[in-house]
């Protein structure tokens, strides 16, 4: 990941965070915690049950994690236990979330990647061709990051069947914004090699509290659970999660803000002659051209921090902008127009 820019007093639109923050109800619950909440180990029954009810599965299909990053690490570690035939492989695409490769290489495996086409949309057939006997896990994301594009859920179901015995890990970090999910109890019985990763950082504004979940068949989770450290989620995260999930109105409001912001960004980019992708997430990938580094720096100088993705395959000349609060998006658009029109 790129080094963290100086975001003091700036508008943070580079990490796909919830620019409104958590629900007021969550903040109230955090303020209500007592001194003993810091002194005692937390109980996970309530947040696990809340996550299960929200996702529509039984609680034995859930493993809570300290952010989805920890879940990716735990899943990779479990997959790589089988070293039959030598060094294990993880399979994915580029461009993609860099934590997949980071976990694979940190755990002594290889990351094998398939480049996406110019539309940055996943082609499952290309992944099928790349599966070998060394493949232990296949990483995909829906909606994809950094493009925000989606593919029909049925393609993931067939991909899960075709990559067996390897695990298929589907990262659904941004699915609240897309409104579609693979998660249902029956799919895990039909495809026991399927694991879905969920994050509560984005739509629910809990990135700073680090809350995520792995969703899979209980038998699939069995070798993964011991890898997740005991008491991985702290007391503040476990108190916040049930309250956040119960406040559907806040989640729905923020999802609507993100959708309106995407529309504003796409419209502004069209006026400015910039290419975009059909994002269903809380961000927009924009191709600004060869001056991308200059433009990112000029936006930062105006207090708007965006992500430079230009060094990744298929993202040459691209930056990514978080689509959050509409008021933040309008400020970002004003800065982008000032930078581009001033240069012309």
C-alpha cells in the first residue's frame, strides 16, 4: 500500500472510509461503557448473533475478526497448511486489494495473478484456467476494488464448484453499497469450499473499531477458528457492532449518500472528459491521464486526499475517490475542476 499522506485537517477520500463516521447510536453506546469494560475480556455471543441475524445465517456460520484483514490472514494460513507437493499458491487478479498478496507471501506461499481486461471486470474463465494442483485458495472481490464493478452472483457459485478442492474467498467488503450478496445458509451447504468475507467498516462507519466477519459452512470454519487470536475484537468493537447492525436506517441513509456521490462524480468526470467505470461501491475510479501524480498532489494541496492507483495494472493514469457524504463529494469535485480547468 502507498505510504499514508498527511491528512491533518484534510478531506480523507483515499481509503474508502465512511466520511460520516459511525451511527449516533453507536457513539452513545460507546460513551455508556464503564471502566470495567476496559478491564474485562469481552463476550462475543451478542455481536456474533447480531451479525448472524443481519446476514441471515446461523451463528455457527460466523467467525468474527478484527477487521476483515485479520480474516484474510487467518483464511490464508488455514489454506496453506496443506503443503503437499511444495509451496502452496493463492490465486487472484490484478489490480486487486493488496492484502491478498501480502498475506500469501508473508505465510510462505506464492501469489499467482491473472490480469483483468480493460474494463476491469472479473472473467471467471481466466481464473479457472489458472488453477493448478498447488492452488489452495482463490481470492475475488465483489464489488471489485479498485474499479467498483460487479459480476452476477451465479458466476461465483459456478466458480466455487470449478475450483474445488481449493477454497474460494469472496470479499464482500463493499456489498452493502451494491445491494447483492452471496450469503445465505443453503449456499454454504452446496459449496462448502466457499468463504465470504464481510466488513462493517464501510457502510457502518466502524473502520476505527476494526470489525469484520468470515461467513462459511461450520466445517469449513473449523480449521480457521483456532488461528484467529482469542479476544481478537476489543470491548468497544463488540459493544458497537450489535448497535450498528440494528441501526439499518443509518446504514441505508449512508448508502444513499454514496450512490448520490457516485452519480455526482460520474457526471463531473463526463463534463471534464475523464473516463470512469460503473462502480457499485463507495468509491469511483477515474482516469485523469499522464498528469495523475501532479493532480493528486494539487488536490492534496487543496485539502482533498485521493488515492493514486496509477502504478497498478490496468489503472495507468487513474486515481480513486471515496464516494461518501454528498457535501464532501461536492468539495472534491470543486477542487478537481479547479485543478484541471486551471491547468488548461
